[in-house]
């Protein structure tokens, strides 16, 4: 369990870092150039690591054929996330992505889609999604509320100095 938690945390760090890098590449070239570069380099790195660790068994596929095409979803992931990070900034985009992943993960677990074992939907899971979503909302609105209060304080200070 501890290893799973560690790997999940590392995966989250890698996703955030990769998306930040991708957004910086996207500033110089198109989203499609960025996506092609990211996925090509990812393919090469995966191929080399797979050959080094698994050898010839790397090419023994035992999944349903439609699951083999999950890499195509990577095009949508890289294109959408890269542009989202560039438009919203890393922290905002990643927090919204996280809420989306949790929501859809819960939905697919509950419905047992895509070969997953069906997991009962509980009020605790709903509450968890709502709390995480509320936290993200606070995170998103926090700086705006603080900027609004700071602007209000400045306006009062300027008004007081004009009166005095």
C-alpha cells in the first residue's frame, strides 16, 4: 500500500512537471507540434525502458484489443492539458484536472465500466468528491478574493489621504 501511495504521489508530481514543461514548449510552437514531440519522446523512452526491463516479452499483449489504443487518448490529454496550463496556469489547470479525474474515476468505478470491478457508490464517496471540489473552488477563488480586499483597502487609504 505504501508503495502504491508513493507511486501515485510521484505520478502526480510528474504530471504537473510535464504539463508545465509542455506549456512552455507550446509558447514556441503549435499545440500539435508539442503533442507530437511529447508523445514521440515518451514512446522512445518507454520502448527503451521496456526493452531494458522486459526484453522480448514487452510485445506480448494480453489486453482486449480496444484497450491497446489508449495511447491515442494521450493526444487529447496532452493537447487539452497543455493549452489549459498555458491559459489558466499550472496550479489552476492541474487542480481542475484533478477534480475531473476524481469525478470520472468515481463514476467509472461505480458503473463498473472499462473492465473495472463495480464499486458501490456511497455517500462518503460523494462527500469526498464534494469536499475536494470545494477545496479546489476555494483555491481558485482565494487569490481573487484577497486581491479584491487588497484593492478595497487601497481605495480606502487613497480616499483617507485625499480627505486628510
